[in-house]
C-alpha cells in the first residue's frame, strides 16, 4: 500500500551502527488498517535500528494515548499507552517463519515496513479491560449515573436477585 510507504526503512544504504527513526502516529494511521481496533489515538514512536553485518536489531519505544469506550459506563476516555519491544531482523532464503522476536527478510530485500509492527505494539499497549482510571483520591472517573444504574440492576443489589448469590457474596465478606 502506497500510504504505508512512509513507514519503510531502507537499510541497504545505512552504515553499520545505530540509526534513529521517529514517527508521530495520529488517527489517519489507523485508517490504513482494515477493521482497526483503534479509531482515535496519538503516539510518538522511536525506533532504534542497530545494523550489523549479518543481522539488525530493532528497539521500539512508544508513548501516547488512545480514545476508548469504558466497558463499565460506556463513556469515552483517554487511555495512556506505552510499550517497548526488541526485535531481531535476520536474513535468509525461504523456509523461515517470523516469530514474536525474529523477523526474517530475504537477502535481496533492501527495505522493510514497520507500520504493522507499530500498529501491533500500540494495540498490545492497551489494557484488556477498558475502564476509566481512578482519580488520585481512589474514586472512579466513571459516569456516576451509569454506576447507579448498574448497581440498581445488579443481581447482588440488596433485596433483589437470587438469594444464593447474596449468600455467596456474604461468604466473601466474612474474611
């Protein structure tokens, strides 16, 4: 894809040693990926490429935030994301499969694209549970009206629901 060519790193012309590449990821980046899990996010990504004679090592460092929908109250919030990764890039003919830490390139390749790597590590930096972070005083930033509704319709709400669940909940409180 032509729009992803911005994220190509041409390594054939680079001297041995360390090389830095900075990327400023914005919402338009995520539109390049079909069925993207993220629609709104901003991140600054620094890639340090150490080129050696027979292999390259790539260190990725990203920091930013993503706009998510809270699983608890359904309000939007900004989730801070950060991630680091160390990958090895090796050269070889066909028959090698990429793994979590090793990327194989054909010996004739002169560049590789880091867009998918950046996308993957941004997604991996997002927690599985999308819940508003707590304030400094420990209170929730979730929508208080929604929390009340959840409490009201909870099967463990006092006077409502199956008594077996209430008895089980009481067991937890008897530490």
